C-alpha cells in the first residue's frame, strides 16, 4: 500500500488526518486545488521552520529555504507525465527529493525525502579521499558519458594519463605525510591548468588522468600536456622542504585512437609508457603499433625474468693478450642468452632491457659468481674481466657481492678485474667512487670500458685511478686507413702512460689494425683476430701448458 | 613549526608576450596583487625583473610562504621556475615591503632588459644566497633614493 493510496482514503473520509501521517519520517504536504499548502506533517513543519507553510505556494516555501523550482514540481502533473522526483538543494546544503501527485479528490500531495546522506555517500564513492579529485570509477563513468555525447556531435575527446616522476623517492625518503601533502598540491596544480568541463581524476598512487572534451584536437591536448609537464615539474615548498618531481603524459584521442572507454584508457596508458621509456618529463601521443610493441616487450620481459632460472644464460670468454710478450693475460667474460624460440639474443638487445625491468642486479651477480667460479678452475692464474652495469652500484650491496663471489670461488682477488663504463659515474658519483675505492683496497682491478664513446669526460680519469683503459672498438676499426683514429689512439695511450694506466684495444680484426695499435703503444689487445669468445671448456684447453706456447 | 620565519628565493623566466608597455602593465599588476595578498598573510619580500627573468624573495611564516609560493607556481606568466633557497631565517630582511620592486623602475626594467643582459647580470647564474643579497642591497639603495 502506497502513501498516496492511504491518503486517498483519508481525504475521501474527510476526517482529521489519520494518526500515522503526522509521524512519518518523510515530509508530507497536502495542497489544495489552488496549489496552496493546506496541511503539513511534523517532519515538513520542522523542515520549513520558522516559516509556517500553511497557505503558502510551493515556490514561496522553497524560496524561504533558498531553493528554487516550486513550479517545476507541477510539470509532471500538468503534462500528465509519470511523476519523477525533483531534487531540491536548500541553502544549508541539504538535498531533498520532492515528488508531487494529484489526489483523485482534488488537490495534491507532496512528499519530500531527505537524501543528503545518500547523495554525499555516493559522491564520496566517486572521490579520491586524499585529493578530492574524481577516482578511477568516476573517471570511467564520466568518460562513458563524454564519449556517448561526442559520438552524437562528432567532437573529439582526449584522455591524458599522467604519471609523476620521482614521486616514490620523495615518499620513501621524506615519509607518507609529506608525500600526501605533495599529492594534494599536485591535485591543485591540475585544477589550475584545466578548463571548465575537463575532468581530472587520481587513479592510483601517483597516477592521474584528465578527460578533455569540446576542444580542437590534437592541439588542445598538446597544449594541456605541455602545460601539465611544466606546471607539475615546478618546485614545491612543503613543510619546510624544497621538493622536485616531474610528470610524464600519455595521450589518446577518441574517435581516432578508439571510441570504447576502456580501449581509449588503455591506449593513453600505452602512450604514457612510451613517454616514460623515452626519458620522462614529456608527453607522447598514442600510435597504432604501440600495442604490438608492448605485447612484444611483455613477452620478452617474461622470458628474460625466467632466463636465469631456466639456465638459458651462458658465459663465453674472449682472450686478452699482452702485445709485447704475446701471452694470454686474461679473459673477458661475455654473456650469451640462448632462448629456445628466440635463438641467440645479443646482449646489446637484452642487457638494456634487463636494466630497465630491474633484473640486471640478479643477472650481474650471476655473471660475477659464475665467472669467478669458472676462472678459479683454470690451469693458469690469468685475469678474469667482468662487466658491471651502472645499476649494480645502486642498492649498496655491490662490494659485499664481490667479496662473497671471491670467497665462494676461492679466486685470488688480484685475478678479478671489473669493467665499468663512465655511465656508472654519471649519477651519485661519490657513492660509486666509495664502492670502487673499497674494491680497489681489496685488490680488485678496475677498468674504464668503452673509452672514447659517450661523454668521455677526462674528469673521471682524475677522480679514480683506473688500472686500465679499454679503448672502444669504434677507434680501432679500419684504424690503418684512418689517420684521425691513429691520432686519437696515440693521444689516449700517452695519456694513459702519464696517468700510469694500462691500455687495451678492443675489436681488433685485421693484421693491419694490430700493427697500428702496436705502433701507437697500446699495452694489450682483444678482438676476433687474436681470439673469439669461446665457451669455458675451450678456455681450459687453451690454457693447458701444451697449447699456450702458440698464441698469435 | 609552521609559524617559524622562513625565507624563499626563486627565479623564473618571463613568458609574458608583448611589447615593453604590456610587460610593464603585467608587472604592475603582479606587484599590486602580491602586495595586497602578501600583506594579508604577513609575507614580505622583493621582486626584481631583469634579463627576462623574475627573481623574488619571500619571507614570512613557513605556511604563509608555502601558500604564496604555490600560487606563484601556478601562474603561467613565467616558466622554468628555479627554487634556489627555502630555509629558516633569523629575521626579516624586507620588513617594510609587502612586495618591493627593486633594481629599476618598471619602465626601465622592461625597456632596458636587453641592456642589463649585455652587462652580464644573470639571476640564473646566482645562488639563492647571492640573489637574496643582491635584492637586499638594491632594496636599501631604493630606500635611500626615495628618502
């Protein structure tokens, strides 16, 4: 039985209102044929206090509470439409759902439900509690609406995915309360960059997204992405700290990049991934093909993470010779990845990737331990050179790992040589130098690898006294026909002599090249001409006393 | 403590487009607005415009300085903002300036920006401390000149 049904009976009976009505939680008003209030129950009376509603029109009554729409409530009955609740917002921010029906006996009944709590809770469910921005669910809901309306008008809709760069470092070093304060400021900066109608949401710890509609694309998305990168990268002053973070942005635009909400969101995420891969602090647009490349990367990542456990990695060793005596003085350990379907994956393809996905430390440690163990079993005490990635210096465990590898393998410390590139010295130089000095004190030799490429800052040669400089093969290739390369090589070797460092030329492939590097005064040589990388077993054979007499 | 006295020094690149008149108008408006806002929250300091750069010192309670700086950061009339210093300060250096404009008159700054650049003064190459000292000295000179 409905309220209205029971009211019909009441009115028909022309009795004083029955006892249940005054006590109902919902506010109920009965209007006469002139649309003036004839009766209010206790809830309604309380609602409009101190105004006495009797004799008022709904418009006057609503106005007294700061709401408008008294006449619109009648629209349904006046047009014989199905009655639908109308939401009133009172000046004290209470929300009332107001339904009006005509009574068969003449007049109208109005019921008003206080839906404030219900609506607030629903709003809260759509908000990110920390920043007050929309949450992921609300973002998607808004996107569904925008795309539906854009589909009718033919307008473009852009989705921008924004990731904060270096936020985690701030959060980890300065604590969550500061990280939270930073996120709130970032949210404010988002709001300051957006136009009315744009939607910004926080969709993860340090991930935000923006929906931009009714704007000329891609110009508007380009402008907004550029602005956001600039704005978010500006310094923050919070709780007495100066904080610096950055932002990377991925953009996908409907309908070109997809018109399904989830496809568009995924494509914006793919574009963001590209922005991050290309150095962060920039924006990238989605391009067809990103998805396939992403799938390919994912599958490569899965394979690479398993490679160690599946024993697909192998070390081969390339001999290094003393140019004066032609004796083998050591081997450089080189990694090989044999994959059942990919075949032999070159290190220049998977090592940078291993660095990117964070498995380089595990691989680097395996290389170090394996090389030490195998070299310890060699019949001659020649050196074993192991490459270190710059990333292995992070985490502060490198020296311990080296000590442990030496102890476990029983390899004499003087036989171990670590090769680093100047990339290792680019960041946190002091920390890296501390580790290098510690290793040096243990008796480990340290070489500067790939010398001559990259920045080739001579400052690094001053900061740390390397045992050896490995001259990159790009200077050795065809050196016999390139006077400039010969000049560079001579300069480097005389520099090394002055600094009391040895030099080794890499990538020697012809006799003519060998003659040149000998003439330039290099100490050592490594290359296809003097010896290709070989499996551990071949090293054993090569180092057997019977074989070692014949070198090159 | 949020109410401790802090000093903040930054410089940024001007992104206001237009001729000297437009620039002068923009700077006048920035100054007027910041003077009103700063007075309300007890922030003092100085703004210098030079070589296409803004250099500014803000001093006041930590929370007020942070709020004012955040508003400045969201302003798109400048870019490449470098925050040079943000530290506790023993006392205010710009006690009487809700936001002083120092170094040159607005018109001169706009008109002679290029000349100043040629003379080698470049806030971008200064540390927070030296930029602060420069602004402080210029402010004192300005006060003398006005007296």
